[in-house]
C-alpha cells in the first residue's frame, strides 16, 4: 500500500457533481469499479493508477486531486481570503474614533482645530479612508480569484468532453 495517494475526496465529489454523474457513471467513464469510486470518495485514498484515471476523466492533473497538508498554505490562504475583513474593521474603528473624538465635541461647540491638537493631530479620516479602500480592493481581488477558480474548475470538467 505504499503506492497509495491521499486525495481530496471533497474535490472529487464536487467534480463529479459538476458533471451530474452518479458514482456508477463516474466508474464507467473512468474504467474503474463503482466500489473503487465509493472507497475513494469515502476515505480519500487511491492507488496511482486510480488517481491517474480520475484525473484524466475530469481533465485535471493528478496533483490537483491530491490534498495539501501544508499548514503554511492553509494559513496563507486564510489570511488572503479574510484580510479584507481586517481592513474594514480598522476603517470602522478609525471612523468611529473620529466621530467620538473629533465630530461630537465639535458639534457641541468645541473648536475643530483644537480637537485635532488634543488628539495629537491623528488623521482618523485618512487612515479610515485608506483602510476602507484597501479592504475594498482586497474584497474585489478575493471575489475575482474565486471567480477564476470556479471558471477553471468548470472549464476543466467541461473540457474532458463528458
């Protein structure tokens, strides 16, 4: 069993669902038994030959079906995916502090310039606006990457001709 490969069983199930195939139809298209497909989808382990057959029928490389056990990769992907939330949180804090420290006292009659002096001329609106803009860019980038990944996944499954 040293030739067993650890596969991403969720990805295999997703690729099969995109094709609207049952496990039996996938077995027929790949030349594998239905029992093999069931085992791969349940346990995520397969032989090299099974991995190659599944990759061929889905139109992807065998590497794309394998799982990645690298913690750094997961952490980096998590940070990239949710960095926009942090940027929006920073902008919310900056805008909130500007309202509490500058705007409310000014509306109550304090001198606007004096309020900035009291708070060390800290540029709440500049940092808030900048972090909001960065958050918007990160969110847009995240949505674009997800779109490209889904398009690539769909193209790979359609490109197999099934």
